């Protein structure tokens, strides 16, 4: 951790994703540094502002943040969540609790406090009530810079002139939001158009050896994260976009390749995770990227996310040339009825072609699967199973539909939501609306789908027969697991 070295008031940057609070992620042990937080740190440094970083990822708990507050005694604390980490979008209960505890502690320490993240954007009142002086909405870097400059000039500087903020409002404040009288909004912050103007992340602020040790212990190699774009232009109706909206902004291929080269020289990971919602998007961008990587001698094995309709042969060939070894695809379902209901804009033939094309070029094809979407019946689940059996993806990640504020899916089911509107942790898999089946049933389906990809250790024929028997048992019991019947199934 780097401590502020100038005589100016200290600035502490932090985030609230504690890996130790999430049992599933502890088991997976794939920690990545807080990318958005580190880019923000670099922007502040670029303008002559020293920063201290509190990195929650490998910390034991919020008590470490308290100790950092005591050591640094910052005048300004900005909690900037890593908006490129998909886990921050769902904002588990434990993550929100930690973030609010950090806001309160920073306020008690006498610091001015600002917060940025998906949950704070969706629920600013929670964070203002905890003591935050401002919630930052939209892209964070220029707004943090304006805030820090204002507060370093005077701790009570007026903030209404700074765009991109949600601020507390007094009961009679004429500027308050009519729908939310507890706060007011400043002018919208224009979106960043030229991402190449942003500096590379402040990699030196994190405990690189700590990350390296955890990765090597768990996986035998070390992975690091980069991002080449912001946003997603597609309109799946369950996908939340609280910070970047539906626009898609890319860095230039050469700029990304240069960061990859610099990362290899200064950090030296064995593998890279591109954290983009969609990496590359166009054939032209990906093909140019492959050439830029080759020109710099920066080829590094990497994992990325994309869509099945984008995995054309020329694209996959360029990805393989650039170093792609694994592509995660938002397959979601083996039922075209469900894909259409999601406004996914893809079809089963594209899923099959994309998977086969990736495998033909030596790239692992991995699928995201979503259970429990509105209208999904048992036959739709079996179609998903059959598609997995037929195409044999190399890995799958299984979740259930999660109502995120700001989506049309959320608006459809919001009247069904009760006390529980967030998962406790990323493996919770709780159904928070009235889907077809109950939570335990979906957990059983998840476990069986995983075994379709990774069957239990036994002879292939024996394992397959055992799996068929379990599906038959679940078929017999599925009617009892439907919502509203007062029954639930034990997790298989």
C-alpha cells in the first residue's frame, strides 16, 4: 500500500468487494485487482494528486479498512467499486453491508465521502443515509477528480456545479428529486468518448505478490485483468446497465495491445482476463488487435466474453492468433422460446456454430446458463440439458434469473419481490420472484447440468447411466417443486 507523500490532505481510494465474504469465490480463488478503482487512481495521479489504496479483495474483512483509516487519516475517501467485475452488479447483501460500514467509518473519521458503483447508483439514498456526502453516477474518473479537487480546496466546497452527482437534499430544498425527496441530482456528466486518453491502471498500488501467491497456489498460474471497452449495445431485457447504459465505447486496438505489452513487462502474469461485457465486438477491431499484439511481441493467453452471433470463422481465427484460449458465451438457454422472451437476439443454430468454430480453432468454449426465466417450464430445462449434451461446452456457469433494478425484467417481477431482493453471496441462487420452481429445485438442476460437463469420477458409461437416473428422478418430482405448493426438494 502506498501512503500519500505530499503535505496536501490525504485521499483514500477503496472498494468493498471482499473475496472472503463470498464462499463460492473463495473456493474458486480467482482474485482480480479492482480495475476501475486502479484506473481512477491513475487519473488522480496524472493530475498531481497522491492517493492511498485500500484493496478489499484479499483483505480479511472491513476491520482492515478501519485500520487503514487510522493509519492514513484521510480528508477524502472515495469508494469506487470495480464496475468491470460482474459480481458488483448483483451487489450481494454482504457486499452492501461492507460498503455501508465503510461509509459510516469514513464519516466517523472526519473524512468527506463519495461512493460510486452499481448499487449506489440504484439506491443512492441508502448510501447518503449512511453518511456519504455524494454518490457518483455514470463514469467515475472525471467526477472523482472534480470532487477531490473541490474538497482539497475547501472541505465545505459547494458541489452542485459538479456534474454526475447525487447529493443529500433538505426537506424544503427546491432542487430535490420529486420522486425521491431525500436527494437531488446535479447535471448529467457527459460520457467519455476517447478512452485512449485514460492512463493505464495503477498496478503498483496493489499487493501483486499476494495475488500471484493465491493464483499459483490454487491454479498453478497467475492471471490479471484488463478491459478494452465499456458497455454493451445489445438489449437483453434482464441485463442491467446502471453506469454505461446501452452505448458501447472501445479503446483503439493498438492502445489495448500496448497495455498488454506493458503489463507483461511490469507485472508479468501468465494469463489475462478481459473483463469487457463484450470483447472486440467487430471483426475489424479483433483482427487489428491481433496484428498489434504480434507487432509488439505481446501475445498472452487470455479469456474473454462475447456472443454466439459474433463468433464468425474469421473472428475466431484472429482471436486464436492473438492468444485467446477461452471464450465465455451468453448462451442462457437451449429453448428458443426462452431466448426470444429474453430479447436475446440469438438462436440455437448460432450457439452450435459458435461452439464448434471455437473448438475447431483450439479455443475453449464456455457457456453462461440462466435458469428460471419467466415462462420456463420443465421441457425448456430439458432442452437446455440436451443442448449441453449435444455440444459439450468445456465449462458452464449456471445461475437463476436475478431481478436487477433498471431492467424491464425487474419491472415485470417487482411486485413479486419481498424482503429478499439481493443474494447473500454469489452462490445463493435464491429465486426472488415467482418463477416456475422453487430455489432448491433450481439448485438441483444446476448440479446436474454441471455434471453433464464434468461427470463424476467413474467409467463414462456408468456415470452417464447414473446421471440419466437422477434426471428421471427429478422429472418425477418436478411437479412438487412448483411455486405455491408449500413443498421443496432437498438439493441433489
